[in-house]
């Protein structure tokens, strides 16, 4: 299943990782069992990494897009809150750029969607 996995959308990767983790959670020792099969550990790791990174990026996006200026709080507090969110978003973008430069080729080789990593 992992070997043949080809997804066109990153959301499909998220669903697959949830399913895979659910299946593997029933095993007493995932590593011991996987040694007896032709288990594509590097591909499974890349799939999980992509799912986690995409999930984190979507969570940051939700946090940014749901941000509202609260006029009932003091100006200094509101400014600090805004600055913290800006810093968090900047760290997220730096992290994405580093991930893109280090993992893009691997994801493409494993047929993991990468369009979510692009600047657009």
C-alpha cells in the first residue's frame, strides 16, 4: 500500500497517514513486524513528514486568517499580540523555505504532492 501510494492532493496524504497510523497502532512492535516485509521505511517517513508539515502550515494559516483586532484591549497589549503572530508567521515561512529546499526533491521522487510548498 505504501509502495504504490501516489496522491494528487496533500489532503489525501493526510487521510492516508491517519489510516496508516491507525493500522500500525494495532501492532505490538511496528519496527519488528516491518522487518519481515518489504517495508518502504523512507517513503513512509517522508509521507508522515509531509503530512505533519502541511498540518502545521494549515494550522498557522487558520490562526492568521482568524486574527481579529480587539479594540477592547489596551493598545500595547494588542500590539504585542500582533507582533507575536507576525513572528510566528515569519518562523513558519522560514521553516517552509528550509523544508522546501531540503525535502522537495524527496517528496517529488516519492510522488507526494508538493504544490502546497510553492510560493503561490
